[in-house]
C-alpha cells in the first residue's frame, strides 16, 4: 500500500463498484491482530497455511519504536498515535488514527521517512489531518513509551487476497515498567478482507489465540499512565433510506461487532462494570438483528450467529447481575438507610461478584469466544446471510431497506400490543415476555430511526417506548435481586439477615411504585402513533 496513490477495495458487495480512494501521502491499513501465548510463535510460523502460501522465507527484523505525545496527552485524546520507528539505519515516522465503527479493521495513517528518532511534524500534511496537528509544534512532544520486538514478516498469496503476516515478539516499555508483547498481525495488501478471518481461524485451530482489541499504542498508553479502557455505548447507525437491505445488514451487524470489541478489554480489566453491561447490550442488539431479518431472509447463518451470541451473553449474565446489586442497589440503600449496617452484605456480594468475574474471564479466554468473534467478522465481510437462501430472499437483499423496515416495525409493534392486552392482569412471566418483545421493538426502532429522518413523531415513539421498556426492566431486576439474595441468605448471620430484609422491604416498596408508573407508561405508549409506513 505504499505509493503516491492507492485505491483499496473493502467491505463492499462482490458486484459493487465502491472503492476507498486514498489521497497522496495517506494510507489505509486494514489489519486483524491476534494475541498469542508466550513461546508459541515459532510453532505458528511453520503451519502449512503459512509455509505453503508464502512467497519466500520472509525477513527477520529488530524494530524499535518510540511513541510521542504532549505531557497532556493531546494526541491520545484525539484518537491519534505518533511514533518514530527504527528499522536498521532507517527511521520512519507514522501518525495513525483510531478506526471507526463503519470500518473497525481500517486505520488511516500517514507515513514518511525522518532523519532520526525525533518526530518532524512539518513533514505531515497538517491540512489533511486537521486538529490538533494544526496548532501542535514538534517541540511540544515528549517520548511516552517504547516498543522493542523482533518481527518475522512473510507475504502470503492466498486465493482471494495477498496478506502480510507478521509475528511480533518483544516488549512494551514505559520508564521502569515493562509488558510482554507476543502477537500476530495480518495486514491485507490486496483482495477481500474476509481472507483475514479465514486465515485467523486457521491459526486459531493450531493455538489458543485471542482477537486483539487494543493496538500497541493503546497498550503502551495504558502501561505508561495506568489508564483503564473506557466502556463504549453503541454508535448511532449511519444508514440511509436509499441503501439496500444487504448494505444495511452489513452496517448494522458491523456496528455490533465493533461494539463488542470495544468493550471486551473493559470486561477483562474488570474495573468498570459498564463494560459488562455494554458488551451484553451489543450481543443483545446482534441477536435482535438476527431475529429481525431471518424471517424474510431465511439464511441458516442467522441462527448460527444468534446461538453463539446467546452463549456469550450467558457467560456475561451472572457478572452483570452481581454488578447491579453491588454498584446500584446497595449503594443507593446505603444512602437512603444509613441506620442499617450493610457491611456484611456488601462483603458477601463482593465475594460472589469476584467469583462471577473469574468465571467470565475464563469464558473470554476460551477459544470458543475468539472463534465466535472471527466467525462474526468473516460473516460480515463475506455477507454470509446471502448463503442458502432462495431467489426471492436474494432479490429482497437488493431492495431499499425502508420497505422492509416498515414491515419489521409494524410486525413487532402489533405483537407487542397483542402481548400487552389486559396489561393490568399480566403476571410476572407475562410481563417478562412483554419486556422481551418491547426490547426487540426498541432496538429495531434504534436501528431504523435514521431511515425516517428522525421526525418528531418518531422521536416521541422512541422516547415513550424506551421509558416503558426501562420500567419493565427495573421490575425484572427486582425479581433477579431476590434470587441473588437467596444464595447469600444461607450464610445465616443476624446482621446479614437484617440487611437482606432491608433490601427486600425497600424493593417491595419500589415494586408498588413501578407498577403504578407502568400502567401509565403503557397507556401512553399504546396511544402513540406509528412513525413508519407514511
């Protein structure tokens, strides 16, 4: 991808003419990164999938990169990284941008030679890059961290793509701190990006690899500043009414995949409970998409993806439930009821919470999790929902999305109204079923809202739906809390029982208040006109 002008084809249908044109001086790196256990790279270098497709034996190089930023980390805050890499007697300066949800494997970058390990911002196309580079001077930059590793790179010529595979082993260093580096980078040089996932899956068959969710730069910043990864919410889908069903599925599912990846490291870190919540939201949104589309596009692959997403959601479930009890319910009650000693209950909950996170981390390290993430990425790039469907469904994929969106929203809306008939008489199980239906309707509304230009009617519908579904969710959480408290109640200490009783009594009061609000929310939602099909 080096040169004055590169045109790169990626993430488009086989019959599309869409291309990503890279301006002179700018490159786009499309890369899948896999983390490997220490000492296993030698084994992977000799796999048949590597040796049989390599042009030659490749090259071994020792690379040292110094990453720069201001003391206030201005570049990092703008989603940028700046490094100068020594390769033998040569020095290369590279500025990279973070990927976005539309192209989670792609990074824009500017790369050029410099005279030494000190960066030279004057060589960058400042006008193209924009802030903060327009006001930044080279003298404001300081070294932040260094990477030192040995790289074995080989060019693989596969049937559908040319891929550079790089085996990197070394360290990331920030002052006296050091972290081991052992990873594989798969960079697409030409062809279909789906080949990255094909190759990644074959490597996973040979070793317990994990899909990396952080770049070397992000790991370096975390090491240098003790930064913790930040949880991320789902980004608003960037879809338009004239886009085809096929394109919209790719964009929406790709957004879910990106949402999962951005929160996985937060979950592994274990310090921000919002990471577990957002990863569950991402998986639930993905499962909703599979449910929404498989009726009209009956590809078996929707069920396959849905099943694996369900498995991963189940692994996240216990940690999320204990998180809510520890960080929401008990904190609130400690403020509202200062006369009650919640110390023993907090300790018991924290023990259960720690245990649930231990089991969750084991599930994330399971090759099944990495295989699911690679399969999902492959499904998006290859548009696997096109497989094993009849000509009618295949024709539907080429039609404008808004027609199908009208049908999906209407179907979900009617089902929810039918499920909620005689709302006052619904028992707990029936309310739970209604909550699930409303959640699907809410996600579908979020997905398709951009198709309707976010009219006032659409916004009002979405707002009232969210309020109703949120109230039903709080009622459901109360029932879940009772189950968790029952597992602790067996410990039998009087002060513990007193605290559990206080929680149960307070939530019983909440449940009465929620029931009154729910009836009001339901009436308002029923009276809200539909915004689709106009």
